[in-house]
């Protein structure tokens, strides 16, 4: 179980959440304008009572944000939003961080397309990752809107990096607290990664711009909750700082097999018009590719983040 972080009481109409974060404030939140239904034990909740096209009141937005902080990823179904409404809603969360590699929506270049056509076989985002960890200031969150979904399949899995951290042994935690890891866009978005490999060419581009590298603590202090979270991912982490790749890989492999344990995950079954808002520092995700012969089209906006502080005072940010 994840320490004494969260106690949840469910009443017929409201969800009352009491969060006790060691070293931080004690918050008690009662949702008055939305309904929040947890989807997994450690991560994910469905939120209802919100119409993004109509706009959220200040109170509603605060409650939605609280649900996001508490659950790591939230899902809002049955939305009907234009690209402009997607952008305005995203701007309430922070500045938009434009993705440099995904094909953009032609009329709205800040929106990235996550697209797979019926004749294509490869999908985007099929291995576990967190968005933009190759950036020095990695993305805070992402807001994904489902425009076309297959009749069956194309679900997305999310895993809690708080749960992953909590369930490591004290010995492993102590070791990782002193470590940093290198992340890169080079191997993921350079020509070698996808030209002639599968069929994502055309959906991914700007290979020459895949030059971002960044170093982040392996255990971060989450900027919103203050809790420790594991911050290495299978897609973009290259190695531990000061270690060779050969030395790093066995420990990284262990951490991935641990972090993506089913117990720490939830699975979201999309319907057209669903919106997911996830925290890239508290969760990782992967998109299942089990719907050949059907189209799936999602619009994604990524929200800028900040330098990630280590959870241990022995390390510095960056
Ligand atoms: C992504 O990795 O950002 C896309 C996830 C999805 O398509 O479900």
C-alpha cells in the first residue's frame, strides 16, 4: 500500500479526499461540482459533471485539478470540443509545450496527432514512457482527446510512479535517491529509429531535430504533491549518469519490470469524445496496438513543466 498518503470516503454524491503528505500540508477536498470515480487502486479516475466546450467555472477547474493531482490521470467522457476549445482548456493548465516530432494538426500546429490508419500496422506510443522526458524541463502533463476510436481495442494503460517507488525495498530506494539518469530524444525520433522500421514514417518527422538530451534525478520530488516518484522510462532513458550503458541496462530493466507491474496500473477503454489528462511526472503510459484494420485518431496537447528536483537533498535539480 502507498503509505498513509490517502484516505478516501465515498458518499452518494460527493467524494471527500483527505491527503496527508509527510512534510507538506494536510488537504481536505470535497468535490462539490464534479463526481470522481477511481479506476485503479493507485492511479486513474473518471470525472463527470464537466463540459469542456461550455467551459469550466473556477471551482470546477480547481476540483478537476485536485482530482488530477490525487489520481495521476483523469478521464472525462462524452466531450465534443473543437481544436480551439482543446487549446483554451489546455492553456488553463499551463503553457503549451509543442511536440517537435509528431505530425501536427494542419490548422492548429500546437496540437499533435496520434494517428493510425486502417492500413497501417505500427502505432505511436506503444511502449511505456512519459512524454518529453528528453527535455531539460520535461512536460507537466498531456491532454489527449479521442476523435476516432476503433470498435474494440486501442486502450491505454497507465502506471503509478508513486506506487512503483513505494514498493521498492529500502536498500534500492537509498541507492536510487543518489542517482540521476540520462534521457534522450535521439534514439527514439532520429531517422534510424523509424525510417524503414514499421510504417510510422510520415506520422513522425523532424528527425534532424532529435538532439535533446537531459539528465533528471531517478527519484524526483513531485512538484505538486511533494511525494517521491520513480522517473526513468523504457522509451527515453538511456543510462544512469556516470555508468556505462552496459552497466545501466540490467538495473533499468529491473526498474521497468517493477514499474509496469499490473498492480500499479489502470486501463482506459476509449470512447469517441473521451479526454484524458495525465501527469507526466507521476505516471507513465503505453498505447495498445491491437486494432489493425481500423482507424484511431487522437489529438494531443502537452503542457510545459519545470526542472525536476530530486527527492534527496544530496542531488541538485537538473
Ligand atoms: C501517447 O503516448 O501520448 C499516446 C497515447 C495514446 O495514444 O493512447
